[in-house]
């Protein structure tokens, strides 16, 4: 990589190369306090409840798949993320994730449901979504709307899951514990997202999206 290219990358990242031997800690004004007992790898999920979030599709993009069985159906799937909007609280900027797809069962589609909520969930919006007649157009409309990072409301619930299947076998996920208030207390007025499962070890909870609502 050229020096010019390196400098450009540093400008993008807002960082510059330094020589630690030329830095003096005595001149640093910022004071940090470290708790050596705290595990920085344990990230507490957003609290159970209802939250305003800014929705977008993750960088993983779209994947084409087929259902299993005698009559496979083609569909598209992606992963969405919601960034919590709750300034001044511990939940602000926390993220929730969900995998969604274009499959429709008995007229029901989670992806279309989210799309309607993101567009305001009016009768006109529902009619517009109902006029989509193939999964590719549904995916394209979803991509278009989420590119604008719409704000919706979601309800979330802690859930600790683990894969109980033997090694090299098809994954089989089991719920060890769900519901934030059912997890161990953390000694600071809250709850620890870690639950010990016999024969498995520690399993960490994630905040799972339970439902979506238009932001009104």
C-alpha cells in the first residue's frame, strides 16, 4: 500500500499512527477507572419492554434459499438491526437483530408486516403492501424503505439459547431461560444476561424482537 493510500485510510478512520515511546502518560488529563473484575465481553442486551428503534438491513445483504421438503419454495432472506433511540438512558444505541425472509404462510409475512409498520401502518399503506405479488418485489420494496432507516417501535424479551445437537449434526437450539426478570440478579439492581447450563457452560441472553409497531 502506498503512503498516499495509507494516509487516506487514516483520514477516513480519524486516526494517525503514533510511537508510544514518544508519549508521556503524565501529560494525559483524562482519568480512567478500571474494574478488573468486570468482563468487557459480556454485553447486557436492551431491557425487556417497548423501544423506539431505527431499522436498517445489516451489511450481510440478501441470501437466496429454498425451503426443505417435497415441494421446496424459493425465498430471500436478510438480517435487520434496530438501533434503540432512548437518549439519556442505558438502553440508548443498543442494538437488536432479527433474521427475516419473504416467505408467506396463509397470507402472513413477517417481512411485509415490518414493511407496513415502517411506512406508518395506515389502511392505504396496508393496501399498497397487499398489492405486492411476488417475493422479489417484496424484497426490493423492503430494501428501499429500510435504506431510509425508518423509526418503528418494537417489544423485546431476553432469551438465552444454545445448540443442543451433537457436533457436526444439524443445529437444534434450545431455550435455557427467557424473560429478563428470570435471570440472575447482578448485585447492582439489574440482571445478569448469563445463565449457567449444566453440561454446556455459560449461555448469554440476547434481546429478541417480539413484535413491531408503527411509531406514532
